[in-house]
C-alpha cells in the first residue's frame, strides 16, 4: 500500500489541489477513479448487449474526444464511471 510521506509528483500537478491528504492517509482513495464494467451495468438492470454497447460508446468517446489512445484497445472492458454518467445520465457510483 502507498502512504503519504512526501510527494515530489504533487508539484507537477498530478494530484488535485483541492484534495488535502492527512498524514498516513492512503493515496488510493485520492488518485483513482471509480471504474465500471459490463457486470456492474448488468447488475443495474441492463441487458448484456446493452451493457456492452454502453461500454463501447464510452470507449469511443474517451478515445476520440478526450484523446486517450488506451481505449482503442479491444481488450479494455472498463471505463470511468464519470463518462457513463456524463453520456447516458445513469447514476453508477455511490
């Protein structure tokens, strides 16, 4: 586990300025987003094909609009929850 001691990377703006980490608090809570896969969407009540289509459209948005080339990979099957919420107005996280 990673713990807060001293960040050299913080000066490069990798961590948001509005998040204040206390001493000993785990970094994992601050720097990773909630991710959504097909199984989570199926648990919300979508049919398997609908869930795959939602993931596919989110990957297309991330690759073309936000310019993240990682999502051109066919084997990537999870996307950030914020994108699903933004594109489809579906409350996924929380």
